[in-house]
C-alpha cells in the first residue's frame, strides 16, 4: 500500500510544471491500473481478511473497491475540467488540489488505526472546501463552504471523543482488533455514529449537501457525490462491527428517519428548478436506502449498501457531468431554460437516458443489484417497510423521468445565440462513468466475498 502512496506524493511536483494537465491524468490512469491488478489473493485465506499490510495501511475488499472508485473519479474530475485549462484559471493549483484530495481519500480508506482514519476523514474536507470556494460559480459559495465545514466538524467532535474513550479503556484502536469487543454504551454509540450520518447525509442533517452541490464546480460536485458521501457509509460499516448489540436496540430510529426522509426528499425532487439541485436531492434519497441497509446489519443489507455506494458514486458523478455540459453551452442550470436539448445534441440525449436509467436502478446497473439486495434485507427486517420502499423506488423512477423529459423535450429556449455539439472528450467522460457502472455487474462475486 505504501508504494501507491509514494507514487501519489511524487506526482505533486508534476502539477506545478507547465502543460502537464493531461500528463497528471495519464499518471493517475497508470496508478489506477496498477492498483486494480494488485495481487488480491483471491484463492487464498486472505480474502476475508486484510491483505497488502504495510506499517499502518492495509486493504480488504471493501477498501479496495472504494479506493478504486476514488482514483477513477479523480481521473474523471480532471477530464471534466478542461474548461479551466482553456481559460487558464489556476490550473496548477487545481491539479495540486485534486492530488491532495486523492491522497486524503486513499489514506482514509486504507488506514487501520481509528484515530488516523478520523484525521484523514476530516482532512479530506479541506481540499473539497478549496474546490468549492476557489472554483465555484456563484457568490453564495462561501456560505455553502461554511455549511459543509461546520455541519461536518460539529458532528465529528463527538467521534473524536469516542475514539479517545475507546483508547483509554481498551488501549487499542486498530479497526481489525475492535471486532472482538462489544461496546454496549448509549453515549458512545451516538457519538461514534453521528459524524457518519451527517456525512452520508441522513435526512434532517442533509441541508449542507444541496447547497454545496449547487455552488461547487463540476469537479467539486463529482467528488462530493462520488466519494464524500461514501466516507460516511464506510465509517458506519467499520464502526458498527464493535457496537452490534446496542445497534440492534436503536437501529429502528435511523431506519424510520431514513425511510420517511427518503420518501419526502423524493417528492422534493419534483419541486426543484435547478438541475444540479435535483441530482443532489436524489443523492440524499439514495443514501437513505444505504443507511437502512447498513443499520439492519444482515448480510444482504451490508452487501446491498456497499454495491449501492459504488453504483451511486459512478452514476451521480456522471449526471453532474451532464448537467455541467449543458451549463457550459447555455450558462444556466435552470430547468426552465434547459429545454428541447434533443434538437441540439441528439447524441448527448442518449447519455442522459443511459445515466438516468441507471439512476432509477434499471438493469444491468450496479444500482439495480444494490437495490434488490436492500429491498430483500429491509423486508426481512420488517415487512411493513414495503410501503415506504415501494414509494421511494417509484418516485425515484419518477424524478429521473421528469428530469429527462424536461431537459430533452419541449420547446427550446429562443435566447440561445451560439451552440456546439458535444466533443469527443465529453462522450469519453460519460462512457467512462457508464461502462464500469454496467460492466461491474458481471464481476459481482468479488464484492460478495468480503462479507
């Protein structure tokens, strides 16, 4: 694991050289394929355990998938931000920011020590904040950045206290060894879990997300939707292992909030007039599903939530790219102005359809696989949850179709004075989102082995 870390650190000087924009991206591709082909010891005992141990870093199947997703989204962030290169808007600092962010995410997913995990979990906020404040579009981005920062920091302080409490009592905060304990304390449970629920975000604590998405540049939205929300799910999967007993007593609270919240947010999606805002709210609805799956703590739930996180990361990120492609043409993200796009960009219309169909969990996407598993796990927990799940699934298809029909059909805006069709870079960018999302279904057994 150290070798990849060193490679990322040595990529930092590249960011400050001239004309190295695409070079950095190629290096990340190289890193991606090296990491992907890392020896997984599939036929060995190690598959249920950690492998590639080095100092305090290690990897298991769950970390492996999320690190791959992080590297992939960072590659696509650079690809989607070519506009910065054209206008030469602090490109070097942007690349530096992306590499630092990737470094933080890589460390978050691969460290074994709970305190180090907390450190990098919080550290990933800083580059994200830089992206929103430095490259955002509207003046409200400062306020959005503050929302993001204080929501997360305020909820994370109890987590730090909880980690200190664990260390003083157990003298051990290595994630792997904590599974041998059963911490049955109410306050510890709430303090350990709150930070992750805000990061997911759970309904009620979700206010920072739509704000941050609307103000962020395309790269900021991609990393927020693709990885930042997954940090919460990853943290929950790691922490709940040593709090199983108390989680079984209290999990119904979070599940009820998430089911009701998911339904309400799905309805709220129909009220949005900003494309980005609609996609951001749909993320909250999807994440409420994931929270339910994790909290139930059965095999299917854990597995479904993991797959849903990977699928949503690719799908949501692709949809933000599409919204940005429209924004670059029309200079507006309003649904009232983005109409009749099928007349101008018929090929792009296909990608809208493909990504939105994945978003509503159509086969063969990972979202479908994750949703089937989550539905199974929820019904095994309580058959009454069927009603809410039906409504959330139905409305998720509803707002996806609403977004598609609203943007692609209708009478186009007369005030558009100049226009050009999609360029090959944009089509490649969208294909690199959509292909893994629909091809990974063939290799679903890899994700299933972890649990």
